[in-house]
């Protein structure tokens, strides 16, 4: 099957390179693996050559599997070593703390897996030199080669240890969704849950998705077409650091990585601290610094200020995969063209709705995640709730219904359009292929060269995942009642059913296109319909409906990385589970610390350039608008009735493109990723938007020009370049956060000068 992120499978099922490798007797992937002579990073191999004698572009899924990722494996390498456990646990603690700090940043930024990967490698090599054992090159040869010392330092720091540490720590580094509930309760309701209930709620909600994802791994992890484009920089860096070291080219690639890594680490101090104007240079705002409309359209270097049209950003934290971008250097061109086409529509729609005062949008900030009274002041949500935090109709009559900024309404419409489009898109483009894959798996056929290599390792028994699902379900059921969530027992079951139904659709789109559809709005809407007037219950319904799916998606992605790097499945299972538990516990501690010291800033609309409550504000506003007022605001004839109706509209959007491709295959309708196109209707509704134009230019250069016209450079260096840029930036952000950014409790501001003005960094007129 053709790599769907680049070339969609056509309705008439035209065969691709991968299909040719199967004969009429069944699967032939062993022969594929054995036919690949030479290492993947050799200068040139037969498999890389086209009929014209030149290297051909990376096009199909089998190209990705065999030309970008090494098939090399050494089953004798140990994974469960002292180095793995020590660094895995230590970096899990470190990553979870950093991830929770990033949750309260003005732009949605995550701890990059590449950052953890680089730190793990450096520390692993240090322990290789320091720990006694047979692996220490300076160790006395008389050192006994006992099991204990082999556990401490068995040899050179190897790829299996490295991958296990990376998964361990990166699993812990994502802020748990339960934290959003605890933060919202503390900031907006004055509720602080019992510590024990909070901890077990965290553990249960984090592990439930792992059980669900493991059960579905046969068709969401193993197939070749499940690529996960954002894994490619990470996997290529593993290969560069650990494999093919005798190849001269590999040494050049490692040197290239470290040069770029150091250079971006030094550069990022300019846009992040010394010269914030470099985050977004707007020629239009420099020409007119007094126009509010210039700020709305061309601004964007400050949070919630503008749309960033044609701004130039020199801050990789936002241009690369860490900030608002999906990953300029590795997300497929079809996804990115769909993204930026939708972004253009987003800009027009935001401006039109604000200018025409749709939903009274002109009375509120252009970009905001808060709820408002009609006069533009912040809505006091507690005034409409009774002592049990349920909606009080009498109080609502006095306060009136809240309003959203028009940009926020469009963001909700776009998210729901994407949900509907995801279902139809997957059924139309990939439905037949998924069914075929499931049939092959049940027949015991291997259909991926990497999966064939993995058969030497014991698989995780299905009952392990089932036991994890049932155990976390029981934990969730207990804490729901002891914690006063307001969610009935059947609500938990329904939320889990929703996650189960949507998981295959979400993962398929994510794995092929690099875009992950977000069903949070749908879960909140269904929760509001079933449990009306209860914002607390809606938050917990969202936790178990949406977070379960999101955790399952993360597990599936890590299982695929284990398949690419040949990490034994049981090692992956162990480090994922422990990482989720450790991360959740530390998330809770750091959340409490930050809220106690930064409460006023977290409640402010714009926040500061270091701290912001934009994520928890959005989560809380959604809980109130859906949980307490959903049957009023979003009901047929209600103020925002178009929001839930958008799901039905989204179901129809992929159909015209599919029909157009069927009858006019040359027009390129198969390159339109409709869930992305829909979702980007609200793409610019939050945060710093000055990177959009720069990211688009880089995406075209990398995924079109380099991929097509410089395929050799693209294969050898493109993804490694992305890894170096992301990794160096993330290390800098960490150092900056604790050195001068307030992570240690004290903010050291850069003195104002030409590239660090007192107002907006891009010199646009200040709006909020």
C-alpha cells in the first residue's frame, strides 16, 4: 500500500512497491528484510536507486520502513540494566517536573522526546565511563564478570537501554489531564481534593488508556502503513548514535547533529530572552504601530494578540515541533498544505466574524479563552452554581448566559468539524486496508519487515493489558465517588465506550498524516447531554473519555518506536507503565506549588511572558459552557447551536474530495487531509502565532523541494536536522526557565531595548 501520508490509496486500490513484495502464498516480509543489502545509512544502496540511475524520493510506507529506518538488531543487548533504571527514573522525575512547568507557559509547549533522548545519551555515556563492571574500558581486567556487575555496567551504553530510558521519561513528561481538573477546581472553585483521592485518580486515568491501546495494537501498531512521521527524527537519531558506527557517513551525521544542536542552543537565547522581537518580525506593524486591526491581522509575537499573517519568526521554539507547529521538517507535505490552507481560511473567518460582530464578538477580546458578560467583563461562574456546584436556574436568570470570543466559537466549530471528518476520511481512504491488515494478523502473517525482526522477543500477553484496563477501571470507579466527582457509574462506562470507538480513527489519521484529531469537544458535548447542569461531572467525563484515548494514542506511538528500534515489547510495557505513574505523582506536586505562588497571573487573561493559565482557563470555560450550560448554549436554537451540529457537517466534508479523486485522479484531491483542513478553522485561537508563515516556508522547502529534488540529502540529514534543532531548543528552554525565567521562583527580566520593547515584541499596538 502506498504511504498514505504522501500518496493516499486510491479507490481502485492501485498496487504499490509494498504490495509487490507479497506473493500469492501470503506474506513475504522476511525476504524483504533479507534482500536489503548494506546498512540504511550507507552512501547508496540498490533499493535507493530509481530506473533513471538516480536516487528516488521517499514515497511509500515501505520506503520509510526500509530506507529511513535501520533493520539492524542485536538481541543479546541487555535493556534492564542499572543504567536504564537509574536514568529512566531520574529523567522521568525531571521530565514530569518540566512538563508541568510548561503546562503553565503562555504558549502550549511540550517536553520534546528528542530533548530527553539527548540528555539520556549524554548521561548514559557518562555512566558507561564511571560505573565499575565489565563494560568500563578502564576497569581492571581482573574484575569478575558476575551477574551483578553485568547489571551495573554490561558494556557500551546500548540502543535498547537508550530507547527504554527515553520512553520511560517521555511518558512521565506529559502533563496528566487530571491535573487540569485539580487546577481548575483550585483556581475557580476553591476546591482542593484529598491527596490520596487525587493520586489514585491520576494513576487510574493514566493507565486506563494503556490497557485499551495494548488490546488494539495488532492493527494500530504492527502494520507498515502505521508510520508516525513525528517518530522519524527520534528513530534516526537512535540509529545515528548507536548503529553503523564503522560507516564514515555515520560519523559525519553525528558531527552534523552536534554542530546544529550547539548552534541552536546558543541562538535561542536571542529570541527567547535577549531579543524577543525575533519571535515575530512584522513589517506591517513596524509600518503602522497604532492600528488595532494591524495587530489583529499581522501581530502575533505576544500571547492572544494577533494572527501573525506574513510575520517572520526566528524562534525555533515556535517554528519547530515544540510550539505551535506540527513539525515543519517531518510532517508530510499533504498534511502541511492542508494545515496552511485551513489557516488562511481561519484568518479570514476570525476577522470577518469580529468585524461583523457575529456572536457579539466585537465586545470581547479578539483572541481569548475566557467566558464573558455581554459588557466584556470576565464572567463570574460561581455565581450561577449552588453549594453543590450544580447549576442554579434562579442565579442564572440574574447573571445571564456567558459569551465566548468569536474566535473561540470558531475554534470549537473547527474541532467538531474535524471529528466528523476524521470518521469519514478513515472509512473512505483506509477502511479496506485496515480490514486486510486485521485479516493477515489473524492468519499469523507478518506484514512488516520490522515486525518480523521483533518475533524473536516474547510478546506482552493480551491478559496483561486486559488486567491493566480492569484494574484502572476499578480504581477510577472508586475515586469517582470518594472524590465527589458527580459522575455516576454508568457515566464512566459510557466515556470508556466513546474512547474505544474513536481510538482506531484518531490513531490512523495521526499515524499516517502526523495530525492527531482532538475529540475533547465531542466528549464534553455528550457528557453535557447525559449529565446536564454539572460542570464537575463534565470534567471527569472528559477525563475518562478523552484522556483514555489520548493515553492509548501515546502508548501505541511508543510501541511503534519500540518496533522500529527493536526494543523487547515487555520492556516497553514496563517502562511505559512506571513512567505514567511517576509522572502523574510529580505533576500533582508541581501543580500545587505553581498555583500557590502564581495564582493571580494564572487567572489573568494575558498572563505574563513566563506564566499563563491559558490551558486551565480553556478547560474550565469548556466545563462551564458544556457541563453547566450545554443544554442551553448548544441546544437547537441556542446561541452556539452550530457547534455540536458541526460534527454532522464534518462527516460530509471528505466525500467531495474522495469523489473528485475517483473521477479526476490527476487534480490531487487525494492530498487533502480533511480532518486537518477542518481543525485549522480555529488553529490561531490561542497563544503566539507569529511562526505560521515561516513554518509554512520551511515545510515546503523540506517536504517538497528536498524530498523530491535532493532525496539523498533528505534521507541522510533532514530528520537528523529536525532532531538537532528541537533538541538544542528544548535544552535551552529548560536552562532558561530555571536560570532567569522563574522556574526557580525568581524572574530576572531582560532590560528593555530596541529588540525588547516595553509593549508587544513586534511593535504592534497593545490590545489587552
